[in-house]
């Protein structure tokens, strides 16, 4: 994690001045490889997307393979800046690999043994975006050092990141740390609970046992008592609501409900309940006009069945070449209708800018999808939300490619999926 902090400060140095229009800074993504992976029965109490089963070696191995494939593909195929942190030391990883290679008699039914190390017996550490967020700032008037926020977690999710390392650089003034872990009564699980727009200027929060309104408004979005929080200059619009699944149960995380990109977004609008109709109208207007540039077709509305397929659990990142890359699982892609798939393909310029990865074990046992694996840096700046086509030379347009053969969602499909 000390290495991660050094990388974060290097990333922040690249956004020390306001970026020109349509050239946002590259996203820095942290991934944490699990030491062992299994279904957490404590988190399953508030996560209806999660299947509870006995810990098995085969499941853990499958999840680790899925995780490594995501990290490798994002870095090599899509040119995303990825720092993949392992919970084991190199020697521990090699020893574990050797032990599995030597014993070829395992049939996948063996119980998962106890692990050792800082992330031992913490299967949900694979979802680091819940534990911390990384913020860089750029404005015409001032530049503040990068901010790392450490979030108060719900039971079953605590102590997934080391305690001691974070203040090492903060003491020099090169990094600001807002540590909310031990000072808040409620939980606010990072960018699982909070969705930021691409420019960091608006947030969407679906209240649940893992997203406390008081922590959001009075701790994170407050500069009282030391000025460490996200000020009104950094975050200008806040949208708070509640979302429910098919059974009327609160959805545990906002990033399951929807996502926003540059000029496009997808939300399970039918599940979102606001305090007033005026606030609902304000949010809808913001998504259509501020996010989608007035093009209502770019506001993809999801059904609860599609939310169950993790269609809302996607994230747009900026790669090293300055291109927007939409990341989602293959289950999420299959959940979109064919018409919605065509809109996404046209907006992002084809499959070369949509990273689709198969992570069925992580989805089934963790109750989270691809977006949950990525702790992505958030750059607070003034780049306008515009459609991707606006970046093309005048008179040119994206060619609509064929829909990839991942299948499509049909309203006649039952809610059971392969994941």
C-alpha cells in the first residue's frame, strides 16, 4: 500500500493544472487480489445478490483466476493504469501455487483452509472501492494535494486495509487522509455507496444499511473541523434516494443501481425512490442534460431484472491514451437489450472500448460485479459532460459495429442466470 500511495501522488502530479476540454487525466485503478475467496455470510444479510455456500478451494481458485484475468486484460488490451495488489507476499504466492500443482487429486469439493496474512479470511477485500477512494483536484484558482478517504464499513467488511501506512506521506503534506473508519456511527462503503460523475462534480447515493446519509452529508461532504472533506467547490450536486429490488428490499450499493460516463449513463430508474417528485425531476434532468448532453437516448433505463444481471455495475475509465473505456462483466453485457447494446457500441466506438470480462464466481459468491473490483481515482475538474462523438473531427462519426456474441437480455428470460 505504500507503493500505491507513491503511485497516487505521481498520478496527482499529472493533473496539477486544469485539463483542456475533452482531455481528462488517465484513471488510476487499484485492484486487490484475494488471498482466499468465499461467500461472506455476514454481508449476505444485506446483499440479496449474493449466494451463501460453504467455502471451497475450487471456488477460491476460480475467483483468483477471474481477478487476474480482469487485471491483465484491462492493462494489456485496454491500456488502463492498473495496480494489482496481492494480499500475500511473493514467496507465499509461489508456495501456494506449488502446493496446488503438487496435489492433483483435488476434486473441487475440498473445504478452503484457513489463510494467513493481512487479508486472511477477508474475502471481500477483493472489492477495494468500498474501503477507500482516491481524489485529485485541479482548478483555475487552487490546487490541493491528493485526498485518500478511508470509509466506515458495515459488519463483515472492516479492517480490509492496513492501518499504519496511510499517514506516512500525509505527515509531509504531500497527501491528505480523511479517515472516517473509527469516528462514524453509520457505514458509508466508498464508491460502492457513492457514484461520482466522471468529473467528480456530482454524486449519487442510494441509502441503505451500507450508505448512511449523516456520514455522507456531515463527514464526507463537509469541510468543518479541519477542511479535509469534499467541499462545495469540488462536489456541486448531490442526489440521494433509495432503491429496492423485486422483493422491496433495499439495494445494498448504489453502484449496483447505475453508472454515469461521459455523455452516457444507465440507471435502474424504476427502482429509485426520491423524497419528493421535485427531487426526482431534478435528478432526471441532470442525467439527461448535464450527463447526456440533452440526448435522452443516452440515458439507458434499466429494469430490476437487468439490475439483477449487474447491468448497473459498470464503470467508465480513461486509459493511458485518453480514450474512454467502459468496463463491465459478461453477465452485465448479456443483460442489456440489443437496442441498448447498439447505443453503447455506437457511443464508445465498438468493442475495443468496452471491456467485457467473465467473472461468474465472484458475482455468485461476492454479490458484486466488475465495477466493484476497481478502486478508480476520481479527478475533480471542469471537463464538460459531452458525448464521445464530440471528440471526433467534424464530419466523422463512429461506425456501428456488430453486437458481440455475448447474448442479449430478453424480458421473457427468467431471473436465473449462469452466474
